[in-house]
C-alpha cells in the first residue's frame, strides 16, 4: 500500500487533513512528537547519549550530537515507511522516501496572514503572539531541513503535489490525496522495500558512528552497493577505528557492510 509524506508550514491545518485521511483510508499517522519519543527509546537501546530531555531547539545542539540524533530520527521515519499505509507528518520525510514509487510526497502551504489568523482563532491569542509563534516555527523547521538535508524547504522539486489551504478546502484536498494514494497502491515493489530497509539501516549505523568521540562527522560518507553499505570516514586513532567497526557490525547483522575508515594519526605520520 502507498506511503504519504506531508511537509507543511506551521498553521496551515495539515494536522486536520492528516486526521481525515487517517480515518478515510485506515492509515496510521506518525507525528514528530511520536517520533521523538521513539527515538529516545532507540537511543537508550543503542547506548547513545542524546540531549532529548533538553528544552532548546534541535538547531542549537552541538555537532556530532545533532547529527547522531537526526540520523536516529530518520531511521525511525523509514521504519514506519516500511509498514506502508502510513502518513508521515514529519520534517524531511519527503527526502527519505524520494524515488520510492509507492510514496506520495505533498506540500501544504498558506499565506502568512492566513496562518496567523488561524492560530489566533485556535489558540485564542493576540495577532502579535500568533505572528511570533508562526515565524518561530517556520524558522525552526527551515533550520532543521537545512542542517539535516542541506535542502531548500520550499523547493517545488522536493514534492509531487502542492496544496494551499487558503484557497482549497479540506474536503477538496483530502479527496485529491485519497485518489492519488490509490493510484500509488499498485506501485509497491520488492526493490522499493529493499531501498527503504537499506536507508533505515544506514541511518542507524550513522547514528552509532558519529556518536563515538574521536570520529569526524564531517568526513562521513555512506553509500549503497548492491545489497550492502560502504562506510567511509576519518577517526582520530586506531583504537577508535576498531571500536567503531566492532559496534557497527552488531547493528548491520547479515547485511554486508564494508568499513573504509581512515586513521588520522596514521595519515599524519605518512605526511611527515
């Protein structure tokens, strides 16, 4: 069955749309709040330190910590995508299911004034308070997309269909999406499932690798080759290299994983 990825600006009514589609299609709806809870649990199981109890924005987290957490979050999103019949109301899910034939990626937007007025009605706050809420939420989402995916949040090429809730009714949008999803149902293939599985595994491996002190996250490269994963990067010592290789083999299981890690101390020795 098809997968629905929803990207939205704050205050558009996307949550209401997802809830209607959930009832109409008997889909599971996965929100960011749920994913954060699941990610914290996975982090504990993998013995990773995460700052998930902090109240500050994800965009203010430090280097490796942010990258590791973001990778685990991506893995959780992909795990849900594997189950099909799911609505991914999460940041960046459209990039994770890119080129998956049975995935529909939609974007829901509305003018700033419309969104501010809508938040005023729903939350019972002043115009200025609603404006600040909308602007802050938009900044955080845009920041997260830039940091995690390096993409323009509003790039039309990142979505299959775009809707505007200021000019299109909830009924109109849900009817269009429902029909598009039905047309996607027959496009599910074993190859597509394998791609999703590999992406989910790669995210978990990445989270574990960059959480190890002494690994330079900016050097990390993960590529798929056949049914396996190739990991490349730079570590500060031979001991760290061995530790990383041992840990990721536990995660990869039966999936072929080639480690092509370079040791900085050895590299520096060759330069002198």
